[in-house]
C-alpha cells in the first residue's frame, strides 16, 4: 500500500463521491449477509445443536431450505448462527486492532524521539512473526476457545494500522494547516479531530475492510484445520470440515458455508473505491 503523500491531501479531504455499480453490488452483498447473520437466528428460532438422527442428510425442502447435516441438525440454523459468530468475531478483532493501532500511529510521530523508536521496534517485532502463526500459538494454549482467536487476530492486525497512520502523520503534522492551528493555540484534540482523522479515514476504512476479510478467512482456515473453534460450535470453517466427507452425497451442505464465505469476501473486495491504490 502506498504511503500518503502531501499531494493526495486535498483529494482525500474532498466530499464524498458517487458509488460505482461494483461498490453498490458489494454493499448489497454485505448488507444481505449482515441481515442474515443478525436477524436470521431470531427469525428462524431453531436450535442449531438439536440432533435428529432419523433426518440424516435429508435434502432441502420447503420446511428446511438447506436440508439436514449428518447428525440431523438444521443446516439453515447452523449457517445463520455460524455466520453471526464468524462475522462478529472478525469485526470485534478489527475494531480492537484499529483503535489502539491508530492511536499509537498518531502518538509516535507526535511525540517523536525514544517514544517513536520504542513503538516502531515493538511493531517490527510483531511484524516479524507471521500473523496466522501468532494466532496458532495463542490458540494452542486454549484449543477451541473464543478468546485466543480474538486476541491473536487483534495482535496480528494492529501493526498495519500503526505503520500506515504513522507514515501519514509524519506528513500531516508538518502541513501548513496543522502548523497554523498550533500557532493559533488549538489543542491536540482539535488538531486530531479537524486535520488528522479526516485525512486518515479513507486509509483506515481500507485497512478495516481488508482486515475484516482476512479475519473471516483466517478463522475459517483455523476451523478447517481443527485448531480454531471446535465442534459442535456452528462456525463456517468448522462446518466445512464437518461436512467435507459428505460432499458426494450432499454437495449442497458443504457448498452453503463456502458460498457465505465467498460472498463475504467478494462483497468486501467490491466495496473498494475504483481509484484506490494498494
């Protein structure tokens, strides 16, 4: 991702642009998945853990649009609960990484000196360890737990926010607008709110979008290899590994969580502005 340059500041502070057809398609996809994840479990009040062994791999019907899994559990109920769990955990991890990463990225160039050097060294140390490996190490202490995944994803993601915000703030803090505000006696909160955040917001939204996609994909991958959340928890990766042995008898079952995951990632990618530079 390119570093923010001074020539891009007026463009980034300009008014909102009209959405393209691809962006509208991405927003519709994400909106549909969000509604399904948030309201689905409430509207379709079926226990995702309820087993009915006599309904082994029953095909879709009007009463059960996605059929039943090998243990006779409602596939639609498990997909709704699994989508809510995966998306909420990914969103929580991204927000937990964005807030401290952004604050640290502003504080480092603001203070400068040894404060910035210590923060940069800490970020480099975290960056030296692959993000997925960091999540795996934490998950090994409590296999199947929620908190190791959440903490691991947040720790792996905050470095990107820190590096991008720090690089941008080195230029923004030296801009004439910020210098004028300082000479007029405005405080740090005013400068951050008036000058820094409006210029940083497009980059932060881009990072959050890619971070959300990466978090959903990482959780699904960890669940698929059996080191993430464990059965019978309804999670997209767990569902895929549970249903993969039955892909010949019931391909629609394993296809459902794959389709939700693919739609989520596609929606996040389509939401990118056409002129965005990565």
